[in-house]
């Protein structure tokens, strides 16, 4: 991939950056912060180093960016009104009702931070010092925590023999409402809390939760919204839970302890997460990652080469495996290609195939199949049930025997990856996201629309599998969503930051607003944001990725280490 250094770094005094008078009073609290702006191809990116107590960090953010926080809220409100038809009063009433259920589970440090933001915003003159104005700002900061509950995305991690030097590389794509205008408020926030682990978040002014992040110990967090009927708001907002993890953990065992702390950190709704550890002190030795699925009742953890992932099959709303299906209209036999073309997926029982070339089975059941023609949804390509020893079919055999059902899980060693689709049966059964059985109108006989086309929803998951495998074996990978040739006859290649950016960029959805590739062994983070508006809008994964090093940010050096420009699409 071509490297191009196209950035400009500008260090700006607090008063100018805040948009207030250069004669505005400064306190020792404000003076602890350091700020700058990086000129990106998507406009200015604020880079800020906040430090001290949580109140101190909040005060710094409010004093420096209180005006931008208020502007961001108004921008979000325009989007809410357009999509939901709610005015500000109605939206605040709705969101505040949800937040009030969260409130008992919000740790005190974030309440202190919000208080600091309000005090700093008032001190800088962005709001008058009145109880109404203070309550208004406090409310919108809290309400944005509820809005961020609906983000969704994809992620992957690879390490060990798959990567350059055995280091950890991982990703996080944030797919949400595009072209809302919030990109004007993009910020790379480096938090340095007293007595805790410093960490960085790619975010926006006014959002205090972590949509992503990496800490100085080499821990990264990634998230996917994966809506589920098992939902409650009686728990800590996930964006604050991610900050808890970033600020207090130095290995994956400590991360797991927080995930299992159902008393202080109870689950809320349907989410998929990934946590990777780059082991920077050991230069990647003992690096690892796992992904997590959850609803309000269940937390399911997946390491690499997961047995749960290997045995995942499509199920109906009763949790019963769907036994067969028909795939129609591929131009070529999928058994001839490691990068199959788009297909249409229709549930049928039993499956009936007119000819081998007019439809293809995604099933492991013996009923209704032409002799010797069995297909798995995990591949998709032909499988000989009597003698399948191909390592490219890890989901076919479960516990040494043929596992019946329509398989879609594709585990790998030294890699984890996921999109919205749940793999854990109890979570998938009540999942409403990704054409899940939890939908009230779920129908196994439908063909087309959300319920009849789940293969569309799992394509990003399969794409990550094939990209990782193609780097391992060499060859060509064509994105089966749009026919785009992502990898063209490459030799076997170890994954580095360049390849991690390629994977993140290739699997992002059309509404990608932040795309990140992490290199936590080296403490590097590569960030791209959406840009433009209207006809000139571009998703994050089409823009330049700016690479920052956490050691440099800790030392208030905000210059990107380098940049990566993805290919034209």
C-alpha cells in the first residue's frame, strides 16, 4: 500500500481552540491539558490530552470545547428529527427516560466528569451560570450516552504466526448514520486519569463514552451493536464500561473479570465486543484476543478456533436448526471459487434442487440431496461428506462427527473476527439484528427482505475469514458484495498494519463513519473518519488513515507517525 505523508499539525493555545477570547482566564486545571489540530483530508481533527482527576478532565474538555459540544448536540438533533420526527423536547424526554434507568449503574467518576464539563463550559462563557443552563448541558451529555447505544460495526484481530513479528493487529469499523454533520466535531482524545492506565479514543467532542480505544498496556476495545429481545437499560452504558476496561486493565484476564462482574457491570442489551492484547512489553509474546457476545442474560466468550463458532448453525425462533435451504442465481458453481459471488438465500424444507447448476445447497442434512453434492453455508463450496479432510472446512466436523444444520461459523487459529450475527444459540434465538429469529415476523418460508436474506448480513464475517486466509495462502480475493478485487494474486503475506487497514477498509459498510486499525504491540492506532457532505460525502474507509503512537501522545507530540491511503474504489 502506498504511504503518503499529507498531514499538517498545528498546536493551538487553549483560548483560540475553544473559540473564546485569548484573554479568557486560565486555571491550573485547564493548563494541564494539551491540544492540537491535525489537518486531514476530511477536515480538522482535534487531538487532545486530558489529565488529572475525572473532574479535572471534564473541566478541561468543557472549558476548551464546550461550544463544540453544544453545536454537536444540535447537529445530532437535526438527524433525530429527520429520522424519527421528534423535536428536541420530545427527544430529550425519550432519551432522558432511558438514561434514568442507567443512572444507578453509572460509576461516580463519570458523574464527576460530567460535573467538570458543565463547570468548565460555564467558566469559558459558553453557557450562563444558571441552574437551567447547567441542567440542559448535563442532560445532553447524558442523552448522548443513550444515542451511542445503537452503533453497529465489524472487527477482527490476528496475531502469532499470521502476523509480522507475531505482533497483534486488530480493527474496529463504526457503521452508523452517515453524513449527519458530526464529522465536524471529530476528536482523538487521550485520557490520562490519576492513578489509572492512560488510553486513547477516536471520538467526537461531546461524547464522553468510548466508541473504541487502546490503552498504554496494549489493550484494545471494539464493539458491534447486535440488537436482541433480551434487553434492559438497568446497567452501565456500554461506552462507559469500555472506558472502565481501558482505564483499569493490563491483560485479558483483567478484562474478563469486568465482563463477569454482573453486580457492578451488569449486561444491558445485545452487543458483540472484541478485546485484544498486544503485549507491548514482550513485543507480542503472549498476545491474544477474544470476541464476546452478550444480551441482558448471557455473556459468551470466543477465543480463536472456537468450538461454539465451529458448531454455529442457522436456527428458527424456537432454537431448532433449520435443516436445509436453497441458494439461487449464482452465475458460477461456488465449488469452483474460493471467493463466491453474491447469492440469494431462501429457507426451504426439504430442499429441492432442479439441477446441480441452477441452485446450490447450504445444508448438511442427507434429505433431498443429489448424490455426492453437499454444501455448507460456512464456505460456500462443495463438500464431500464421506471424505472431507480439507482444513478450509473447519465448521463441518464438530467433535469428530458430522454436525447437521446450515453452518455459518468459520473459526481460525490465531484470529477472531465478527460482524453483527450472533453465533451462540441462546443469543441468536432472541436476536432481532441480522434477520434474527427474534423478529416477530420471522418466517422460514420467506425469500427476500431482511428475514429471507440472512446471507447478506453474514457476508462481512465471511469476507474477513477469506481475507485472512488469502493473506495466509496467497492468491486473489474478490469482495462478493460488489465484485471489487481486494487482493490480486498476492504471495503469502504476514499481516501488518498495512494489511490490517486493508481488511478494515474492505469489510466496512456503506455508512462507515470511523474506521480503525490497531497495532497494540507497537501502541499505534490508525484512524480514518468520514468526510464531505451530500454528493461529496465519502465513508471513512475510503479516506486516509492517520497513524498515531500512544507514547507520542503521552508526551504531547500530536504529529501522525505516518498515513495510509486506501486504494480507489
